[in-house]
């Protein structure tokens, strides 16, 4: 593998914004898809997260592909739902973008924990990240399932070796967090207006 598993998503982030500074649908979803291989390295511990992220990406992609020119900008599909008053439907793209953004918040927080707390086990890093991000949005069942899944987290050293490839994993992880966080924050600011 050339570089770390973060290298493709770091390259992809350079194309997420239009020249006017607007979030583009296809490049944003591509960056989210490019981070899935990192989640796969967790094995069964992250199966729920990966499934959730994949489902939300698929929902947003299907809407985008139904009319690529109309939905070139990420927020355009949400604006259509705002006008139709369908944003709160569980199958809405607004809901899909919200949960995709929340799941990505979790991953960014997890990567930050791995950088800041080199002494933590993978399970500690995952649990702390969950508590700071997704937990407040999850009901008892989802929260319990997540807690059980975190006990299956891989060995930290093995995980870092696997995602490191031939590059500087800490540097790439740091770049991913600092580059992706503002995009997620922008999504949250936009979505707050919709709900």
C-alpha cells in the first residue's frame, strides 16, 4: 500500500469544495467512502458503524444520481426536502446526511484520541469517542450494542500497524482530523437550520 489508509481521503478532501466554497455532493461522499477501509480494519467491533455509514452514503448517492446537475451541491437535496417538508422522515436525505455527519464526528474523535492518548487501549479510545459524539443520540439498545461491540476492538498496536502502510500514520491521521472537522462542522451548522 502506498502511504497510509488516510492518503486517498486526504487527496479527496482537496476537491470537496467548489471554487465558490460550496460543498460538492460527489466529492464529499467519496471522502466518506474512502475512510471505510479504516473502519474495516476494526473488524467486527465497527460493523454497526460501517453498515450505518454505508447505508447513509448509499441513500445520498441514490438521490444525487437521480439528478446529478440538480444535486451537485450537497445541501441542495436537503433544501428540496425542506421545501417538501420531508426532512424529518427516517428515509430522508436530510436524516442520512445528519447521521453520516455524526458517524464521521465519531471517527474524527476516535482518531484524535489515538493521537492524544498513546497509552489508551483501543477500547478506551473507542468508548471515550462514543461518549463524546454518538451516545447522546442513541437510545438504550443502540448504546448497549455499541458498548458490547467496543469490547471486540482490535489490539491498538496491530491496528496502527495495519493502517500505517508505508506512510506516517500519525501525521496523516492528524491531517485528516484537521481537514475533515471543518467540513463536518459546516454540515452541522447547515442542518441545525433544517431541524
